[in-house]
C-alpha cells in the first residue's frame, strides 16, 4: 500500500470512529410552563406542532386564557388572549428547553421581563 493511501485510510478510520459532529436534538416546547407576571402567577400548557404553538392557561387563580404562537429555535413568540380582556405578547428565547425568557407587551405592559420555567 502506498504511503498516501495508508494516511488516507488512517484518517478515514479516525474520523468515523470519533463519530464526527452530530446534530443537536430539536427542542420541543410541549409541556407545562409557569412564570410570574408582575406578581400574578401565569401557568400554561403548550403543545408544539412544527413551529406552531397552541395552548391554554390561567392568570392568577381564575383568569383563563388561550395562547398561540411560533417557535423558530431559539426565538419564541406567544400571544396570550385572556378573554374578554386585551391580550399581550411574549417575545423571547428558549434556553435548553427548560426556560423561556423575554418581555411582555400589551395593555399596561411595556417590555415587562417575564421568565417561564418548564414544570
């Protein structure tokens, strides 16, 4: 075997035995999330379908809402609709599928920091 072929064979063996680079596992935001919005508990259950997010939850003890949004890793955009009141948006980023940090905007909310933690 020629020297150049031997070097190529060794390099190929080393690169395949090391496994090479692997793609990270996609993040799925499906689950229960909790946070605190200006002292009011926010709890929601989210389901992810591709890049779409849907779900429901409560503000405080008894204000139900629906939630819709999108997820293009790491960016999360949610719209919270507590009928019959004006809704608000949450725009932020997910962190290792365990938390979402961002800002809430809408009625009486102007870039209010909000962190949601996966339960």
